[in-house]
C-alpha cells in the first residue's frame, strides 16, 4: 500500500519573519499561518475556529518567501507534514510543522483616495488576479 503525506492550507500570514541560514548555503524561512473555519453550531449561530500552523520553506523558496510574505497576506500552501523531535531537560518534546513544496501568493489589494489612483490600482489588481505569484520548491 502506498502512503500519502500531503496537506493543502489556505490562510493569512500572522507576522513577518526572518530568513535563517543554520548552515552555510541552507536557507530556512518559517511562515506563521492562521487558517479560519466558519461553521454553524447546534443553536444555529455562526462560529469561527482559528488554527495556527508553522510552515517551513527551504532554499530558493525561502528567499522568495522572505520578499513576498508580509503580515496579513493570503497564501495557499501545498506541502507535507513533518514531526520534529528533540529532548529538553530529559523530557521528549515534539512539534508538527508543514514543509512547503508549493506556495501561491494571493494578490495584495490597496485602498486609494482618488479616482485616478483607484483606476491604476484596479488595473494592477486585475493583472495580479490574472497571474497570481506561484512558487515551487526545487527537487532535492
């Protein structure tokens, strides 16, 4: 039987982060991602559930994310789940992270004060919507 480890997340970036280089030539960028889910409860009220994920990007993908990942920006991440394990003070610790293999950045919308600015922004948005930024991880 084949095994499958794949995940798709779509949400918003919670904060900007820094590009790390733990060893020379190996770049890592971590995206803190919030994913919202809306549902109706038993009483009929709409409720919201927020889940937070740490998404790790490596290599060239990490460099692109450093430039594109601004707080609040929407992203779609396709990747795999990885469990990090370590020992701290004699206790075994673990954390689940998502390793990004493909990231799609949603267009950025900007408000304007004048009609001429609005037209320029609208044209920019239309161009961005037609071709959203997509980045894939290089095969290792």
